[in-house]
C-alpha cells in the first residue's frame, strides 16, 4: 500500500468523486490482499493492483446507476452547502474535466498518465491493442487541453516519456 496507495487512489479518482474513490481504493486493497496468494511471481504488481482498482471503481459506478432515485428537480446547493458538497483538492477542476472524458479516453489517460503504466499494460487492462490505448490517451489529452484552462489562462502541458 505504501508503494501504490496514491496511484490506486488517483486511478479511482479519475472515475469517481473523492469519497467514492477512497472507498474504491480501500476495496481494491482488500481484494488484492485476498487474491495475493494466487498472484503469479512474474506478474507486474502495479498493473495488477491498478486493474483491481479499476474494477472496484466500475463496480461503484454500476451500483450507483442501479440505485438512482428520480426527482422532479434537483435543488441547487448554495453557500456553505455548495462548498461542502465535495471537498476541494488541488486541481479539482482538472479531476472534473477528466471524469467528463469519454470512458475509453478517461481510462487510458488515468492508467498511462496518472498510474504511470506502459501502454502495453494499459492495453491489457482495457482489453484493446497497444495502438488503441495510445490513441485513446492522445485523444483524451487533446480533449483536456481544449476543455481545461489552467488557472493562469494558459493551456496545461501534459508530458510523459514514451513507453
């Protein structure tokens, strides 16, 4: 957990709001502890853990979609209630922009840029080719550059070494 705790939380955070992401990360570590004895010695532990975290985050999204409660009109939070609705973190607007990306782009960006996984690992997790994983990540970054203005008004630079 010491080595990969932040990575797992960031991957979950790319899909879920903060509180749900924390729950998904905790669930992922519990599931990993249960499954660890069956892990092959030659497995990539980081990719394995990110895969578990991804699946736990998707489980929460699915659970939420089944438990929706229809209402005629949603009330708009105001004042202190609006500020307390979700704790703010540095770059909270960026996390919101990431969550608004199409699913494949969001996952590719989270796995490659947030979890620092190689495209081969991203492809394995997503069940696509390495080229498709690269394309989804590139499209996601392009969309973020268009939709997410940095505080200074400039376009943020996302960079990674090619793997």
